[in-house]
């Protein structure tokens, strides 16, 4: 009997770029867990951010059912992807899977900063005793980029770990762009992010690009080339500003 032809496409750089963008540019996702008492599936909408490498960050309350589920069984999945006009299934989406882990002490401050940059209103409750940040260590994903464009992805396709020097220099570069080059940020938002209006700010950045926000709106802008060292940061921003 002839073996059925696989519907999966080989993973290429375009698929990796789309997958990482869907995860990093999302403000929320649908978290899937298993309730420990009954082993019943549970889907919850959660606010999300991502760490420098691209692993999703969650802020959860111990009072929530999904938080208790993750404590008993850390394996979980998150569906990312915005729905636009027309057929909802025509729009790209990605289901990632991994394990929800408590943050080590040295990662908590960075996670808090990155999460609140996306969700400023969460500052009202993020330090309550029943809340904590979790990192979903990605193990893989299923990407659907549209009709007949399905991919099975590994953790290596999704994450991009920066060195500590690059991460710190990126943080300083973001502050510099927001404080001293607000007009350039607005121009970059318009040309490279398809964003209208003024007052956009860079909220989070990584080796391959950054997110800009204005109120509840969030867009992702990618660098022309992935940053290899801290010396690449300034030329990368200058190139985008000149094109704008």
C-alpha cells in the first residue's frame, strides 16, 4: 500500500521568522492545560510576553484553575495568532508546547520589566502574593501559515538565545531610541510596522527585531539581519530609520 504523502512543508527561514513573530508580537494567547482532579482539558485566555530568547512569559494567579493545573502538570500548549477579516482559518497561527517553569531569581526582574512593558495595567496586581511569573520553556510547535502551509517546528526553530552583553546593550538602546529619537520610532512604526499615529514606543527587543506599542496596539519590526554582537545594534536601528 502506498504511503500517504506528508502535508508538512520543510521548515525554512521564512517559516521560522513567521513563527517567532507570531509568538513575540502577541499580547495574549489561549493556554491549554489539564485539570489535575479530573484530567479534563481546560483552555484559558492569558496575557503573554516573551523573554529575550523567545520563550513565552505568563503572569498567573494561584487562584486560577490553569495555575493549579500547571502546578500539578507543567506541560502545556499556547495558541497564538490574530484573526482578521474573512475566514479565521486563513490567518497564520501557531500552537507551541513546552513546560511552564518558575523563574530563577536572576530572571525575575527582566521578566517583570518585559511583561509590564506590554501590559502596563498589570503593575496594579503583579506583585500581589498570589501572582507569579512563569516561563514556558518551548519544546516545539505546530505552525499553520495558511492554506497548505503547515510546519512541525523544533525548539531550535523558535528560540534565539542572546548573550548577556547583547541583552543589556539592547535594553539601553531601546531606552535611547524612546527617549532621544521618538520621531524616528514613529517613522519606523509607519514604514516597517504598518502603524498609524504618533507616540509609538519600543517595548521589547531581541536579536531579530523589536515590538512597538501605542496603547493596546502592538506591532513587530524585524531587523534586516539578526544581531550577532552588541556592535550590530546601532547600525541595525540606523538602517531602519534611514529607510523610513
